[in-house]
């Protein structure tokens, strides 16, 4: 059974800092991995999708990497801003259309 | 392009009652997935519908059921509500199953008392 773990559970950084969020999964047989952002009480906003054949994706200040063999993905946020404060979730999609989520990392960026 | 919408925004029900939640897919998407998110946890997959047929199901009992309509909108029905059903219910739409990004709606907050 696929298990997705995100470390750390919470992170607080000063504005301007570069940071890395980690995601690990136990079964490497995945179709893709997706990173989402969730503001309190709201739905999920897709940030980056990495297909299983890809190694990384970039969008603006965000860069996500995928290492299937080791079951790891990282989300790198450059020059963090207070508006980046949110919960970041990673999810892996398996062949049975079941998308498995981690519990998220709650990020606070202090002005 | 219209995004994913859900209704209602909030709902309060009593244990034992039944509830129907609704979701309208993003334009051009034919696949809808439903998720349950308890407080402080990641979403859990309930089921997925593709072209009006159930196309995968998570570890949820049969009292969680769904429908997808010809316009690709969808309903989630929950019978015999339990206190533990209190959660944020999210729907997500996507293109052909298995290879495309899922776009989420804002969710329906269900409280069971």
C-alpha cells in the first residue's frame, strides 16, 4: 500500500529565504507526482506536475524534482514571500486512478 | 474557461441523515474525482468517474456513492451519516484518466452533529 510522507510537518522562515520541502513515497510504480498549495479552509491549487518519465519541473520561483528509484520528491521555493504562506501537499497517482496525498507541510513566511 | 465549482459551500447535517454534494467540472474535462479531507490531514481518494462510469474507488464504504452526468458534472451522496464524516469534501476534474493534472474545486465543508 502506497504511503506518502512529508517532512517537515511545519516550517517557519524569514522572508527572502530559499527553502526545500520534502516528500517521500514507498512504491515507485507511479504515473505522476503533483505538488499542490492549499490555503486554510480552501481547495487545492496545482503548482507542478511531474510525469513518471520526468526528473523535474519549474514554474517561476518553484522547482520540483522527482527521483522515482529512491521514492523522493522535493519542492524548492526561491526567495520566499509572505504570500507563499500556505500548506503544501504532494500527491502520487497510481494506475488505479487513486491519488495518494501526504499530510502536507504548513509553511509560514514571516515579513 | 470556467473552473471547478462545488455546492453548497457549507452544510450541517445530523447523524443518520443523507447528503448530496455537487460538482461542476472544468470545461473540457471528462473525469471527476472526489476526495475527503479531515482536519489536519491530506485528502483521501473516495472514487473517480469517467464518462459516467465509476473508474476507481478508494477505501470507503458503499454508503458513499456517486453519479456523473452527460455534461460531466457530478454528485457525491453519503447515506447514514456518521460523526466521522465531518470533513472538507473536494472534487477535482481532469482530462483523460491517469495522465493529466487534476484541478480542484473550493470544497464543501460538511459538519455532522
